[in-house]
């Protein structure tokens, strides 16, 4: 996935999904980014904005806690945590898998 060299969201960005909003809240609380998480483009490189490996773990745990899911082991890669969009995609898949596992339609 290409990273946006412009880390600030533009007004034409769509309204974030509830999962992306959860990711942004976790980034705001735990990501220690150089900019406001609400203003980060979904394709911006989070490492370039200051997301460290330690902060990545804390962000992941916060997202898992808020959404009541677990990221699968296979998703625990640098690319998963590269952008807001990539974190949200894995989190959304985990939510969908959780719903299927408990018999709720996604």
C-alpha cells in the first residue's frame, strides 16, 4: 500500500467508519504522533509521524479493547501498522470474523 507523503487529511476525505474512528482514538491516546490523529490522512506513513514499535503495541491493545476483538497473529506485522487505513482494515476484518464466530451477521 503506498504511503501518502502528505500526512494531513484533506477536506474531501470521506467520513471515517466506526472502526477507523476507534483506530484514530487509540492513536490520539497512545500513538505519540507529531500531529493530531484526527488530521492524519488514512494513507499517511505513521512511522514517519512518530509511531514507535512500543506505541504500536499500545495502540493495538487499545483498538482490541474498544472493539472487543483480537488481531490475529498473522496480522502482527509492520505493514499492518503502517497507516490508519491498514490498521482499520485489519481491525474491521477482526470485527467481521468475531461477528461470524458468534453467529451475528456482519
